[in-house]
C-alpha cells in the first residue's frame, strides 16, 4: 500500500475545515487522505475535495490528525499508530495528553489542540499543548498544520480548560449577544430580516476594529460612548444589569465544565 504523509481521521466539520485550510496553504492534495466511516459523509467529502483520497479505512501513514468525537479517540489513535504514524495531533475536546499517549503507545509524539468553530471560515483561534516526547520540530509541525485555519498559541495543558471556556465557547457568547440585539431590534420596530442583517454588520464591523486594535477594547468602547449620549445610556443599563460580571461567570463555568469532562 502506498505510503501517505498525512491522514485526517474524521471528516466532520472540523476535519473538513483542516483539509480545506491545508489545501489553501498549498499542501499537495496527493499527500492527504481523509479516513471517514460514514458512507454518506464520504460522498460529501469527495465532492468537496475531488483531488483528495477519501476512504473508510486507515492507510499507511507517517502523520495523523485525529478529528473524531472524544469517545472514538482511543481507537483512532491506536489505528493511526498501527498504520505507522509517528506524530499525532488530536483536536478532540477534553481528551488529555496522557490518554492520547496511552492510546498511541511509545514512540509516537502527540499534541493536543483545541481550535474553535471559526476554523470553518479560516478564522480560528487554536491552543495547542505538546506531549513530553515532542521536540521543537514536532511543535513546529503541529503549529504549521493548525495555522492553516487561523492563529495558534501554545500553552501548558492545564490552560486548555480556560482556553476552552473562553475561546472554544466564545463564539457562542458572541452569537448569544447577536440573538439579543436582533430581538431588541425587532422590539424597536425593525423586521426580522433587516434586524439580522444589521446585527451581523455591527458584529462584523466591531470585530474588524478590534482585530486592528486587539489590546484596546476599552478605548474602542470609550470612543463610541459620548458623555451623556445614547451609547452611554445603553452601557449604563448593561452595567446595572451586571452583564460584565455575567460574562466572567460564564467563562468560569465553562472552564470548570471542561475540567470535569477531562476528569470523566
């Protein structure tokens, strides 16, 4: 059987996003194989990536990205190791390095990573933590793979729970705000379609400004907030309702839940 460089185990949304990112980064399509158990999903993937081999079984390989559901990770790691993988990145939530290393066995360098859902549009924030057997070359390899869908930061493994609580869950917090603003717009008389479009533009524009000045969220807010103006009235209401504290509590709760899932 032909030796393959990289196998993506799991062709769901995140696995497909990584393949898309790798191809956009000019990775040779012939060096990528997607291993997917669902026949229906395999057909979808073949339509998405006509130059990439999509199959239902693990080929021989040297590297693997494990992008399956957490309960399926041990089997996926074992299969990758048996197929010859010497480097494995897992993007499964809550599966710790110790479990990855145990499943892969000795001699396989493992990296645990957590990309968030904007990976689907190439705007992920990903945290990665390397196993004790990894050297600088292994870290650089993992970073290169993961950066194809956005920014990458390396952290110690215990910080992955906080990263999950903030960044992994963060898009849902932003969508929650968007839902609330849309409902508010409808309450003020806009129709549903216009409300949704206006809120999407507010979120997109604000994100673009913040991306340009990531260290100055407070300054950006203050520039919009004229003394005794309309925005000041709105911000005062948010403060009175404890919205800032609620977001802090939300991140704390999500972080704690991530720890609990890792301990399960």
